[in-house]
C-alpha cells in the first residue's frame, strides 16, 4: 500500500467532483486505486465551456465538494491535482534540443527532464500559457525517430513536442479558485489526458487509440500511437449542446430538456414508437405539452453525429486515419447515452468503439461511487499522482503549481464547515451542516418518476 494519498479535483461545466484515493499494490505487483472519499456538487453559472466565468460560484462549489470528500475519507485535504479544459485550449507542435556536457556517457532521464524544462520557456503569445510539454519522437545527434533515447550515446539531444496551451487568464482563474479554498495545486492536467489515465489500457495506447471525452461544456479528444500522445483537439459542443438542442427543438424549458435527456435520452430513434410521449407542464398553469420521445432521440442523434464527424476530421488531420487498431474509446457523462457507440462507429468508420469506464479500482473502497464514465477525469487525476502521461519522462514539477506553503490573503480565505466521520451513506451523499432546503418536486418531475419504472431505475449523470 502506498501511504501517499492523492486528491483529484475535476472542475467541469456542470459539476465539481473531488476524489481522494491511494495506490494499492498486491502480491503480484498489480496496482489498483483505493477510493477513500468522493465529493460532488452541481455547478451552475460558474464554468462555461470549460472556462471559469464566475469565480465566487466556482469557489463555493469546490468548497462543498472538497468538504464532502474530506468527510468521507477523514482527511484534511490541502493538496489537489486539478483539471482544466475549454475551447481556448490548443495543441502546438514544436521542437527543441540541448547539448549534453559529454558524449561519453549515455543519455539519462535527467537529460530528458532538462530538455522538457527548457521547452516550458518556449516563446508563445503573451495571453497564452503552456500547460503541458509532451515529447513525441527524439533525436540523438543525427539519429532520428527515436522512441526511447535513454541509454544511447550522443552529445545533442532533441525532440518533437506537443505543447498544450491555454489562455493565461483562464488558467489564472482556476488557480484563484484553488487558493481561495486554502488549497495547494500540485498538477494541472487537461481533462482528456486525465481521463486517459483512468480508462485506457497500455495495449490500446500502443496499438493506436482515440480517446473522446464528452463532457458538459466541451468534447476533448486525444490520439495515442505507440504509447505516445500524438494529437489533441477540443470542441465547444458536448452534453450541454444536447440539452440546448432538445430545448429548442421541443420548445421547452432548459431544466425540462435536461431531465428528458437524463431520463429518456437515446441516440437510437428506432427505440421508441411514434405514440410514446411525455407530458411536459405548460408555463403559468397552461395545458401540458406532449413531447415525442422519438423526436428527442432524433435531436440527440443529430448532435452526436456532428460531434462524431468532428472527431473523424481530427483523426484524418492527425495523419492516423486507418492506423488506430485500438479504435475509439468514449468517456464522460454523455458516453452513457444508449446508442452512442453505434453513432461514432457509423460516422467515423472505426470498427472498434467502446465506452471507457475507470479501471483498476480496489473493490474494498468506494469504487461504486466513481465507476462510470462521468468520473473518469476525477479518477484519472488521482492516478496522475502515481504515474505520468508518458512513461518516458519522470514527474516534472508544474512550473505554475501552487505550493502548499503559499500564503492566502485573509480576505480570500474560505472556511470549511466542520465535518464528521460518521453516517456515511453508501451512495456518497454525505450531507454538510445546514444544507439548503431541496426544491419541491413539480408536475414534470412527478410525471417522469411515474414513467421511469418501465425503463429502469438508474439515473445517468449526463
């Protein structure tokens, strides 16, 4: 058992999730992740398309999620790995090199670290910030296309890199939300890369695979080939786009559209008959509006086809079309929509499409709380404390990390409510002191509950 405990903090467009966990090694040297605590809170009007738009709302959501995770795990949480996303994220190809002091010694891991640290100083626009520096192929002297340079003799060490950048102001806002909660940040990681740590296998990353993370505000994709990250893309259409489409197409309110998507969403219109409807309450006591579930499925199918077409375009642009033997792995909350694999397979022409669930979770922990694709990023952020995105590089300190001893101004501090270690519910729904009154159920909620038993009792978090 690894005594180090890592906390992942996923700040999404619809929710904030904190997961505390630690690494377990059994006698066969197999590694699993024991989930110690999970905290989750809905986030409205705090993050839009991956970027913080309301700092106060986001700070409060983080506070509640971290407090619940702290309560469940009986930990005093102060250091987190945090996610970032947004349509402002870009991936830039660049190259760099260093001259080693002696050609008589073999290239060491420290030489690679030196080269990577140099790349963080690459000149980029003033409004951008480098979040990740990830190597692709190395060069030692005149020998090119080297996957692993360690152990080779040479004076000059170079490489082609993926520089993943974000708007500097967006990154600062995330850090502001962290420090105002009296937290320190160890690693900031692109959501799709964190999800990859949780759901992808080493075989898939070697054979070639496209990870597609369909979140609330953005869809991110990452292409791996020969265990190396080769391409990254972010689209500003995701789960919230499905909700907006249903709202506009069915002429209903946003919360009604979200409920329809969660309870009855499907990407297969053939699943419903023409006479299957749900009655949506009218405004101001007007008569209810009947919504055809087949129409809802058509709307969802159309938007998912559009997202799948964007994924296919990026696969072609990356140069790995036809090379991804591992296929496509879908994760994020919207990956749970029935029929989504079929849509992506048809549109992209990729035969192997699967939904990615967090893997290698210790069954003795709270694995049941984070076992579906909606929690892939949060779980991956915990894994990021124990393994790197690229096993050729060591853990390199984030140049923009927030150290644990960094002072926070008194006016910015957030005081956590007292938490107890008793009464933990198996669902992870630990209550904080003096919770707000839950909203009363309206006609629409009751109608959905009445119809739900015929379609199962599960609730999908997308």
